[in-house]
C-alpha cells in the first residue's frame, strides 16, 4: 500500500470500505508479532519462578496481569496517545526525536542550519499565543550535556529494537515449533525442535531479498486465520473448562497474586510483559497505514482475540492442577488433540509473519540511523517501486540470521529466550514514554503537569516490568544488554567521528577570495564537489586543485543533507545559489532528504540538479548572488519522458549526444542568461565528474586513551569495512574522482 494513498482522506462514499481494507492489510504488517504472543507468555511466566496450586490464585493472577497490561499499554498508551505523535503520518523512535529537534534546538547533528529555514517545513514552531519559551525547552537548550543524553536515550531505544529483531524471530519460531513436543517423546523432541527452528529461520532470512511485497499477499490472511483460531480455541476452553474465568479480570487478583507469590511473583512479571511484544510496531509502521485503520484493527479484532486466547488458556489450566513433573505449561496443551496439527501449521506460519514484521522494522530503523549519521553506511536495496519503505539490507540480514540461530541453539528453551526478549521490549517502551513526555510539552504545548502524569503513570508500570526483567540478567537478559552495548558503541563512535570531521571541515574551509583568485585552467564538463558544508569552499577541493591545477567549466559544490522530517517534497529538494560572480560559473546546491526518503538514482539526480541550476539562472538573471543567498527551486519531477517541456535531446546529425533536461528558450530576453544556460548545457553534454573526499581520521596528539581508541581504532575500522560514500551516493566508478584527506580531530 502506498503511504501517500494510505494517508489520503478517502471520499465519503468509500471511506469505510477504504478504512476497513487498510485495517485488514495492517494485520499482516503490524500485528504479526503481537498476535503470536499467546504461544509463549504462560510458558515463560511459569518457568520455574511460580507454580500453580489448586486455589487458582496464580493462574487468575497471571490472567489479570495480562488483561490489564494489554489494556493499559497497547490500548490506552499506544492506540489512543502515542499514535497521535506522528510526523506527517510517520512513526517510530526517530520520529519522536526529530519532532523534539524541530521544536527545540537540541540536535547534535549538523542538520538544523539557517539554510533549512528557507522553507517553512523546517522552521521552529512557537507555542500558540505565547512569546515565552517553556521552562523545559529553555532548560534543554541551555544544557548541552542534555543534548548528548537525549541522543544516547534515542540510540538505546534504537539498539533495543535491533536486539528485538534478533530475539523475536528466535522465540516466535521456537515456540511455534515446540508444539511437536506433545507428539513425540522428550528425548526426541529436543533433537527435532532446534534443527527445525534453524531451518525455518534460515528460510525466513533467505527470502528477505525478495521483499515483503512479493509474499505480502499471504501475510494478512495468515494473521487473520491465526486470530480467528485462537479466538475460537479461547471460547471453547472457557465454555468447556471454566466459564467463571472472567472473574479473574478484576485487578484484585493481581494483589492476591503478588501477596501470595511475593518475590517469585514479581520475577515472573518478566514473562507476563511478553504479552505486549510487538506493540511498538503499531507506532513504527504507522507510515504505511492510517491512524484510524490501525485503531480499528486493534480494538475490534486483535485486542478481543488476544483476551479470549489468554482467558481460554487460563480456563484450561485452572482445571488441570495435578500434573506430573515432566509436564510443561504451553499453548498447545489447551488445544484439543483433534485439531492440534492444523493449529501447529497455522502457528508456524503466523510466527514467520510476526518475525517478518520485526525484521523489516529493523531494516527501516538502521536505514534511518545511517541517514542521520548514527550508523556506518550499509547497502540499502529498495525491494518495491510502489510500496515506500520496503527495503532490504544484505549485511544486516545475514548478521541477524547468524545471531538468531546462535540464540536459538544456545538457549534451547522459551524461558531464557523470553527473558532476553522481554528486556528488549520493555526498554524500547520506556524510551518511548520518556520521549513522549517531551513531545507533549514541546510539540503539543500541553501543561508540564500533564506530561509528568503521563510519564509517572506509564513509566512506573513499565519500570516495574523492567526491574523484573533486569533481575534475570544471568538467565538470558544479558543478551539484549550485550547487543545494545556493542551497537551503541558503534553508533556513538560513528556519530562522534562524523561530527568531529564536520567541525574540522568547518574550521579548515577555504575563503571565497582564494577560489576567485585561482588562475587554474578550466576543463569541459561539470564538476560536482561533495561536501558537508553549506558555505565556503571545502578543504578537499583546495587539495584537489593543489595537486591538479585545473577544474571543470561548471563547478557545483553539493551538500547532501538529512533533515529531521520524514519526507522532503520534490519541489523543496534543492537549494541553489552562486559561489562568486556569475562569470565564474560556480554554484552551491544543498540537496535535502528526509529520514525516510529514497535517494535518487545518480542519473536522475544529475538531471534534476542540472535542471535546478537552469531554473535558478533564469530566476536570478545576471545579478550576482552572494555565497549565502540560496534560492528554493520548485521543479516538477523530470523522470518522465512525456514531460516534453522539461526535456529535449540535442542531436547533431546521426551522432547521439547526452540528454539535456531543460529547454533553451529561443525568446530569452537576457543575453547573459542565455549564454550561461548554453554553457551549462554544453558542460553537461561533455560529462559530469563526481569529486569526493577519501578520508582518514586521526586523533589529536595528547588525546585521551579512550578517544584515541575510538578514533584511531574504532572509527577507522568501521570506515574501512562499511560502504564508501561513492557507493552510498551511487556514484558511477567511471565518473569518480577521489581526493585523499587526513582529518586530525
């Protein structure tokens, strides 16, 4: 489903039909992970921490906790509050961070500069009818250490989402396949479950390069069939075993549960929290569906189905007290034997769909991280031309597969996998709650007291679950902590070195007078000099001219920026200005992308950039525009050959020349403008060269041991083993010119 269509308001006639269709489609993408939680919640909760007795206080207590957890966190917090904190229809951890950065000057990234304010989309918003800044905003902007702390919190949430991408496929597939234990002896099922789990995981990750749109048509039907299946099973078990189980929905049973089980009951909360695994996906995948569609799907189908499933399991367990020591509580014991094999097949398919959702989410969040200079550059493959955001990252895919298999083989039981997954899930939720409280103050302009109440109410619930998960550090919870520590180290080192490189460029840029005074020769063609600077001449270009005293007939300093919005409209993509007088034929072009934008193919990028230059020349005429004076160039897309007014071919006889994507108007009044346009067209016809810096970063002499290790060892190792800027920017090797630079930071 195209996000633009998903976000568009349907016509009155088809509004409900469109909304229900979106709600149906959201089942396979959003709710796959959340819907399969009944497979392992009870088994993880009763794994050695507590045992149920003939009084049913433990069973009913766990059911009461599950009911109120699902009601308060996924339903009240996410569906009715968090989903409203969208950014032009987009959701996720980075969305909350970008909203905060747009409403307060707290960003550490060089993506909030005066050039961005040329378009109202990026301007800071002020509270309505108030000239005074909120105290919270003033406090945040004043203390620079809080900027770093805020970014660390966002990185922690991001790393835990990636950790969830490792753990969720493992526990989901393992729990689904573990249904085989009821059909074979204990000695055999241990040797069968793990290999089958590994085979399913390998197949799942091997299919990722096809993209979810290739197999997406089966996602929603599978999840729908699974939800109907667990609903019917739940109603059957309630009617057949214990119709009075509804009494356990009273919160009084939570008090009785904790009073009787004490510490062991508190520790079992780490298993109960798994019932809300996947709730974050409702917010993260908001860009593909509308708020109303996700709300309808959860409140009318997913939430009732889950409640019925948990009530049915509790009803069955409440009548099966006397069990032998080898018995293990699980989902499949409450399934009648006559339908156990079909349910097992649907469960395995549902676990694959649920795993697919979190894997796709992991790809998306890593892509957002690298765009915002918080992750090393990796190859991103867009698997669909029609469905935005469906991407595949080969390196990350195979790393996730190896880690998933290692976790499944290493733990071999639901208890340890549940402990690990639970800590990752609840940490992400705590981060979301903390960021949401800031969004309520800075973006929604709500009273700080209301935001504090939100933070204390939901934060205290999640902190209780977090403490129960953290206490099981040695029993599996160390896995997400270790993964988060490694990933945060990588992200922080990359981000820190990127910022220091930018500061080095900023302090070592060359003056405009130096460029104008150069007597270097000019060669035919267009030279695109890539730089992170929005003003001045970068040091890598001065090094280039020093070693090769000549540069191109038309010179363009290109700055590709990631701005804190999800999408940048094509008409606001380019900011164009002159560097020096018009006769010098030097320009600056700032190209802006949102954190969910798809980077253009290099040919289309070159064509649109040249078209933007031509449009700027027409507007500016022969007036000298200063280096800081930039013009927003609004252009229609020029990808379509049918746009005759935007593209012409220059042919001489039978020899085909390069295509020039703008029209040289015969009636141009200004001869200087016409001459400049002809020169740009001739330069493009001669060819385009991409001039990039090839950097090596070294720590300053006298730096601390930690800083030297981070820069000289950590960053340079990552830089050597990740995708280069030429691959990331999709520069053709035949047109690439690299300039070696040593950065002392």
